[in-house]
């Protein structure tokens, strides 16, 4: 029986579907590389209600992430719409539960990246990506953005930053990804998968 392929965890929160569409493109980029696969996971919404009201499995889309999904990944991509220039609370809440992985050094030296979607062009794309990398650095991960060898960065008039892929969803959050945004998300997935395969041989064992 052959060993399972290493995987990149593509972990996202999406309210209206734009960030989910980005996650799917990034996952396609991951799986365009041989020897690695993508694992799509989401997180449940955060409710002000004290009692749990959401089912354990979402009605549609990716299933909810577990700590083991994160623990055993070869690389990580996190995605969120922007909330006042920062990641949305559901993704932040999930990351706040990862202390045991931090204590054991489970994510040290693994590559990571981030992606986001905003309703307006200057609605916090870059600040959201920059704040999303902070917990990844605390985990000892190796952050990978998008290099300018991806020429779409110089051509896009909507989404796309050197800090990570981004998308302009429009004020009604109904604008689909354009060609530049799609290509940059896929390029980010390809780069992350290549780094995951390369860095796996250099990682020291952790819990």
C-alpha cells in the first residue's frame, strides 16, 4: 500500500462565496504539481449566541477544519474576506484554538501563504494579508507571497498583491474572479506546493 500524498491545507472562511472561489483556484494550482494534493477546509461562523446552533457538517462546500488537518499538512494557505482591514472573526477564532500546535512546534518550517477578497479596491486587501501572516510567523512557518515574476501583478487593475492573491468582489460581493486574479491564485498554489515539497526534507521532527 503506497503512502498517502502530502497535502497543502487550503483553509478559508467565505461569507458570500468569493473567498471560496479563490480557495478553489489556489487548490487547483497546488494540484497542478505532481506528488502533492490540496485539502480544502473551512471554518464555522462565529455567533453571539452562547449555545451552539450550527451543524457539525456544513450544508455545502468544504467540511470544517480540525487541528489534525493543520497538524499534518505540508503547507498552509489561509483565506478570508476583509473585516476593517483584518481577517474575519471565524478564521481568527479557529487560529486562536491552535495553541497546542504552537506548543509542540507542529508547524515550524512549513510554508504558508494568505489570500483575501474585498468589496472595494482599497478596502484593506494588503492590510488583511499582512495581519494574517502574523499568527503564521508565531507558529514558525515560512511565509511565501507572490513574486513579481508573476507578470499579472503588474497588469491587474483589481486584485493581486505581492503579499498574496486578492480579489475585488464588488459592493454586492457578486463580481467573479477575472483572469488576472484567477492566474495569480493558481500561481500562489503552485509556489506553495513546490515549497512544501522542498521544505519537507529540511524539517526537524516536532509534535
